[in-house]
């Protein structure tokens, strides 16, 4: 770890040193039982030191390519990527109480929540930890302008130390006053979110190894859900199994609560409810989970509850969704443009069936760049680019009749773009 962090932890006592090293939750990892399960399944465990080096290298390379001297990161997903530090990830998404600096000169500074400097003690890439200045109204109250000036003054000092004259800095998000005070201090500001999404879009070997472990853990939980699903249980009871299994298998959180049964499957995006699942219902869900090693597993399945065979309408709707998944997965080849994916993807007739909001999207630590839209949305929301080896995308399919008289089907698979095509990372059976 950085010398400044080591001295800080040592000064606070041996318990802080332990918390930052041998008892740090990321240093301890998923645990021997889970790791043994993955090894028995033929998986390779990620080298976390290599993963950290790869990621900070990607960030610095992107900064240099785009002409920035450094980046200020407030988004906790970006902080995790650049520094592999976590602290109350969901809470800090709406309370700006930790942030980071990444300089092309090799500096990495994390501003941490109160008395939590040990949270970065496991990562030698972090050179310094400082106490954060909270600028949100919850943290600062009517003193938010004063706090923003303090925040900006400290950041300007960091920039002066680590950047040359006329610095150009990328920022992913911050309070509008913070932007203003930095610009008044002579800083040119650009989009840090663009930098980070592009850096995160190409996964390294250890990120893929971590994702394979996360997929295995997720699918083990899905098998438990499938075995336990019974008519008479509520949607929330079934969804809670996904959350519990994710946490038990070293996962972190679930981004949504999308699970619906019977008539609630059309239209899609309804959250898990108190509705009791009936015999013969279709039950669809989207995992949307941040799993082991902080890697996302985003796959969807639709099952039939109970012992009744599917009706002809249920089977037909399901086959349309499955055909969309299979046909569109064949288009995932390196060098193919996003526009070509939009134009060549197959869907059931849009005048007859509702569909999902996108055809494909990137996946890494969460839903990530790129977002591939339907042809009718291209002029309003589409953007072009090229599939590259190392990208991970999901293929999406939702099919629900527009009249709303029949149930809908949601399916989704996760793929790694390789040098020659695409490798399917999700393996759970695709059937009712």
C-alpha cells in the first residue's frame, strides 16, 4: 500500500492495520468454500492484483488518449473500478461522501468517509487517503456553498501538485458549485463518465475470470429458485431468494426488483409484489445483480409455475423470445458496428408485440456502454461504435402481445466478444 496510507493506519493502531489488510473484506475474498466450488467447476480464480493493475492502466491510458491530466471520480462504480475500494456503495450513490483522484502521473488519492481510511489499505495502487468533504445538502445543510469551496480548494491544490499549467481534468459527476469553483480556478473540465465508460468497456483476463465466477454463483442461486418455486408463494418470496443467494455467494447487491408472474408479466418492468403465484403462471425475472468480485450478472429467465403444461399461447410467446435471443446472438462478432446490430437484429413484429427498451447492452460492474437501440429509436437515441474483443454484452428479448390479453416472456443471455466471435458466459438452461 502507499506509504502515506501505511503511516496513517499505523498511527491509529494495530486494529486499523488489520482492518486495512488481513481482515479487509476484499482482501479476504469470497472465502475458501466458495473458491473451492469454483475450482471444482473448472474455473480460474482472478488474480486481484493483476485486475487492479489492468484497471488503473486502462483509466490512465484513456485519460492520456483524450488529453486529460487526471480524473475526479464521484460515481462509486468508477471509484471501485479505478481503486478497488468500496464503502456503502448504494448509500454513497446519493450521498457524495467519498471520491477519488487519478492522475496520469501515477497518483491515486481516495477521499474516504469518516474514519474509514483503512478501506483502501489492501490496494498498493492507492497512494494516499484523505477525509472527504461532504457537499450534498444532507451532509452540509445550508453550508453547502462553504463546503463546496473547501472541496474545490483542496482539489485545486491536488491538481496544482500533480498537473502542469492549464490543467484539463475529467469529472464524472459532482455538485454544480464544485464545477464552477474549479473552472474559476483555471481548470478546463471534460466528461469523466465518457473516460470511465470507455475504459471499462474492454475487460481484462482477470475481470473475465471474476465474471465467470460471478455467473456460476448467480446460476447456483437460480437453480435454488427454480427448485423452490411453487404456486401459492408470493413474487417477493421468490425474488428474496435471489437476493439471499447472491449475498451468501459473495455478491454485493441487486440493481432492481424485476420479477413478475401471470398477468403482471405484460407489460414488462413490474417490480416483485405481494401477488400469489398461481399454478400455470409464467414467472419472469431479470437478475440485474452485482455479484462476486463486484461483477454484474445480467440474465433473464421465464418459467412456468406448478405442474400444468404450458398453453399454446405461452409456448408460442416463449419461442418468439427464444428465437430473438438465438438469432441476435449470432450477430455478436468483433468489428461489427452498433448501427449494423440495430439494423440486422431480429424481433417479432413490433406492431403486434411489445419489446424491451434495447436490443443489447454492455455489462461489467453494472450495465455499461454500449446501449444498442431498436431501429425506430436510432434517430432519437442511437450512437455508433464497433464491437471489440474483451467487450461483454447481453442480448435482450421481451415479447408480450400489445393487446395485453396474454402473458409476456423475458429472456436475456450474457456474451463475451472474442477475437473470432462471441462466447456465451451464461449457461442456465433456456426453457420453460
